[in-house]
């Protein structure tokens, strides 16, 4: 599909624009946007295609798109900001501020365990509906009562959906606000960032519509979700439970449903523009959302090695994925990159060593075990251009 590319791109990053355009030429995109900062300078700001191919609605610079698990970094930063202000001690027990969480052998779980996928609660034991998921307090209560899959702190496994209601409960209990409310009042609003966890009807109405289709094949780079069929049976079972409960496809419209987008699931329901994601990481690097010391602490590897949910090697700080099989970056990015990718192929990334901030959103979900290689190609082109 040929698509007119809109926006601007610094000449030094012309290869990034070429890769972005090639994805449309090969039919791998329906609509997408990419924004890149180098330091304080916007060096790439591109968008193309259709936000809603069925209606012929074109993508605009301010088109929000579901970025799926990129939400986890935003939710974690909300929690980190509260901890930085002295609301809790992340190295202390969760039960100090959430007494009910001590049930079923979790009395020694810490805030660090919660934020680094080591809490032992990667999936709900009981079936959860989309309607249930609209009540964050009830979702957190389910998790507080549930026994862990492993002793907290002794292993790690990607908390695909539960992460948001675990980290989100820290925000809710210590601020009195949901993550979406906290994000709007303390981060997105004051910093002018187009990020929503729980969007209004007006924002949902102009959002991109997620669709499925060929988008780069089954290659793992650029995506982290749903391990392939070669994984051991216990990994496949845990992944099935972790990614499919609650199941947005159970309601009309699936991930595009207002019931999902207005609820703003804090692990997977982020609506964002590419510029909003890139701006978020740029401001993290500049110390404008959390302090430099808090960011440095968040980027210390807290869990590395085989992930019990994904079945691949993963590395996590506090809310951020670090370079690994689960979060691919080129060799040049391994010393300083951090961020989060999402099921659709969306990616969000900052780099402390090179001063890069990247936001990429797409409404064409890849088919197969991973989200495809679109994000990997774009990120590689950014690093090659940045020098």
C-alpha cells in the first residue's frame, strides 16, 4: 500500500523515514506514527495511513493509538513518583501500605517485587470479565487474596495484565486516585503529553482502530508478547492465563471497545500519540517527571534470565524492560536503553547514554507469536542515524 508520509525528518535521519515508508509500501502498516527526540530536538516526527481504514479516516499527528503494554512504564512511573515523595518505601513490605496483600504467603513481598515482575502473580486464578476489570479496587482485592505462583522475589515472570492492578494499587492507596486520574493530573496534563489511561469519549472517537493482519511475520524482535509454540507446556499454560484473562475480545469491538478504552487497564490500556510517548521518555531523561536518582534506581536490573511467562530471557528494572530477548535493541543501545514494547508492535524507549527518546504506535497488529519486526527496523535505523 502506497501512503503519503506526513511530518518532518532531520536529514541525518533520512534512513528512518525510508524504513517507515517502506513498511507502508510492503503493506505492513495500515496507519502508524513515529516520533524521535535526540536531546531536546525532535529529529523525526512522521505519520501516515489511516486511523480507521474501514471508514477511510486518515491518521493525523494527534491521532491516539492503543499502545498496549507501553502502559506499564507509565503506571510504574506514577508509583515511582509517589515513592520518591516519601509516600512508601519500595524496599519495604507491600503489606505496610496494603495490609490485605499479606495473605496466602505474600507477607514478605516488597514494592520492588511488585514493580519488577517478581510478585508471583502473573495471572488471575479465577475468570475475570471485562466488566470486572473496570473496578480497580476489586481487581486488586482479587490479587491480594490469591496465593502466588512462586515465592515473591525468588523468580520473575511477565505480569501481562495483573501488573497494572498491582502497581496501580500503590498509586490508588497512596494518592487516592486511579492511575489514569493520577497520570492526567500530575504527569500528562502538566507536561503536555498525549497519554491517557481511561480516555473520554472524545479521545476514543478520534483514536486509531486496531486491526489484525500481516505485519512483519513471526520474528520475535520488536515484540515481547505470547511465547511461541516451542515453549514448554507450563510456560504456554501460564502465558495463556496471563494474557487472556480478562479477554478484551470477549466484548463487541474487542480492544477497540469503549468499555476497554474508557476503563484504561493500567497494564495494557494506554492510548498515546507517538509524540506523547517520545515526549514522556524525553522528560524522564531530563529529570522533569521523576528525579535523576529515582530513574537511575529504576534502571538497575532487578530480574534477569529466563522469564516464567514469556519463555525467553528477559530483564526488568522497576517498570521498565531492559535490553534482552524480550526487549530487543541494537548493540549500540544496550548500554543505556530502557522502555517498554506492546502487543501491537508499539514501542517506547529512552536511552540514557545517547539521549534518545522514541515513540512508535501502529494500528496493524502482527500475526503470529510476536508483533513483527517493524519496531526493530525503525529503532535500528534511529541508532544508525544517531551515530
